[in-house]
C-alpha cells in the first residue's frame, strides 16, 4: 500500500500550532507524518498538555511508514529564542520562515508528497522584517508560481477567491479580465488534477449586489466578468454566472455547481466558515506542489491550555492524504 510522506509545519511557536500537531500525533494515520519544528518545543508542548508522545528525529533515508499513534517524527528546526506560550517574539520569525522554506523545498524536490501548514502570525513575521502577506502568496513566490488561488473546502462545498488579502477599496481595480481568466483556468485545471472532476461546474459570483442589476449597481459584471465567462464557455469550460452572491449559497443552487468562485475574501469566506469553521480546509491552487492548511489563526490565548481544537488541522491532513493517493477511508477515520 502506498504511504504518502507529508510534512506539517507547526506554525507560530507561541500559538496553537504545536498543540494541534501533538494532538494529531495521538491518532494513527495512513501517511508518514513529519512535523517541522523545534523538537524540544514539541516535547514540552506534549508535556504541558499531558499527552504521551515519543519524539523521533526525521531521517529522509528511511522508508515511509504509516504514522503510529503516540509517536512523532520531527524535522528539527531550532527556535532562535525561548518560546513563551501566547507571547510572540519577532526574533523567532526566521524560525517560522525556515520551516516553510524547508517544507516547501522538500515538496518541490519530491521528498514530501504534500505540505500541511499550521497557522502563522503574519504581524510577527512582518515585524521580523519579512514582507509576508500570507502562506498563499509566500509559497507562490517560493515555487515561482505565476498566480496562486485560495480555495476553502468544507465537505462538498468549495469556494475559491479571485482576490485574497486586499483592502476592499482596492478589489474592483484588481479584478481585471486577465486575472479572472487566469483564476478560472487554474480552478478548472486543479479541480481536474486534484479532485478528479473531468468537467467541473464552476459558478462565478458577481462583484456588486444583485450582480450589478444590469449595470445600475456597478458595471464590473458587464465590462469584466460576463465577457470572460462567455470567452471560457466558448473554449469548452463549464462555467456560469455572474451569479448574485446572496443567492449562490442556497442549497438548491449549490446542487448545480462543484465550486463557487468569489470575487474577494469576505464575500466567500464567511459562508464557508459558518458552515464548517474548525473543520474547513484552506488549499492553494496553482502551485506545483500540494498544500493544505487550517481555516483559523494562531489563537495565542489558547496555546498550551488544552482548549485548542485540532479539527481543522485533522481535516487538512485527511484531505492531503486523500489527494496524494493515500487511503482516504483510513485518513477520514483517523480524523474523527
């Protein structure tokens, strides 16, 4: 049986990333789990949470083997400064970046089948001198991907974004025909590549209320969105829209689409977080590697308290196992 080797970056050291990683290690998984992070930090986190855990140093020459409950293979990357739960330290920013670089490069060279990312603290990385707007953008630059697309998955509900971390005032100018066309092509290709959907049904939201109301509430639908949809339909893509955002997420409409493509961050994400917060998965399309992530932040106040919910990291790992060709049934059962 094929056993994918998957690397998990443990994220902001003062947040709940280490907590959720050691919690995840308590279950058996149909994958070889490698957690990137400080081995001492992970061991002390397990002790703080009263979780039994045997730390093993990762050796890339060893054959991949299914994860055994109560153990953790660690790709050791030392922190620069001692970690205090709940208190970020910009001097540990290089540690977080080193984790991401090592995991990303390992996926690019075939060492790992996928990477799963625990949350990072963007402000701390920026305070540490890094121009960091998010995992999505950072990994795209690292892998030289032309344009990443953020996808959120909760069960059968999939929502992709045309724009991500932009001020709302900047969104209309960012939605160009070229950007929308490229986004929809990436969505189409990666739904085929990762989800085995031969002819994915793509529903595209309008930008404005009521999808512009025939131009009375904005012209982006007429000038940008509709022409791109017609162009891609002519190429054979199964794409519809622009669909008013306030009707697209009804149960009846969702039966007609495999994915909803939203124009901006807070148009699509509130819905999927309402449906599946704590169990939704953030996935990056358009990369040469497979990357899944959690749908939440670092939750600094919950670090080492035993109150952190590992549900989203479990779901991200289960999806990564399934999409890399691992045993999906075992992945799901382990995540329950």
